[in-house]
């Protein structure tokens, strides 16, 4: 006797529907955080940028002064080079080359120093962001929080704004 295919298909569909309902009822609470937005908009990052600018302000100023001196020197060579003695012109050109190398080295040193400082601060802030997201998830009964590299996420799952609010509040309370 052949099994009744119609009954088997209905039974399979019923089981699948039942499984879907069961999974839907026990659906886990999942949230999404756009870490790039969080990092770019958190008050902690904005404060870090200000701190770095303040820390390296003297070095910026020193470079700007050297660049200004170099510009004055180059203008002098351009305007008066034709009427200077060969020796005087050679001396000014040598001073300009030395100053140009100093500016280049100073910029490289500053860039390296800022990069190192940035990495240290960013590492600390990323740890703080991770802790805030974890605590938010625990406090709000989330089973999972997803970050970046998500193809699609609905607005109701995106908790980035809420996390930013917590960060802003903790930054206000911390200062």
C-alpha cells in the first residue's frame, strides 16, 4: 500500500509550522550596535581628540614656526637671489635645505607620537565601550549584541543611540 502523499505533506507542513511558532515564541532578544557610529560620536572620543590636540599643541606650533621661517627664507632667496653673492646665496640655500629637513622630521615625529597616543587612548576607550555595551545588554535582558558587518538590521534592533546616551551620561557623571 502506498503512503498517502497528501497526508504526509500536510503532516510535514504542520510540524514545520509548529517549529516556527516554537522558535518565534522563544526568540532571543538581539540588538545591534554600529561601533563606527559609537566610536565617532561618543563624548569619550571627542574628549580624547581635545586631549591629544592640547598635548601636542606646542609641537604643532614649533612646526608652524619652522615652516614660516622656511617660507621667509625661500622668499628671500627668490626675490634677492639674483643680486646676492654666490656664497651668500649658497649659505641661504643650505639653511633652507636644513630647515626643510627639520620640518619634515618634526612632522614625522609628531605623526608617530600622535599615532602612538591615539592607539593607547583608543584601546582604553574601546574597552570602556565594550563594557558599556555589555552592561546595557545585561540590564536590558539582551541575549546577543551584534556589531558591524551586518547586511541588514531593523531599526528596532539598532541600539546604537541608546548606547550613545549611556556613554554621554557616564561622561557627564565622570566629569
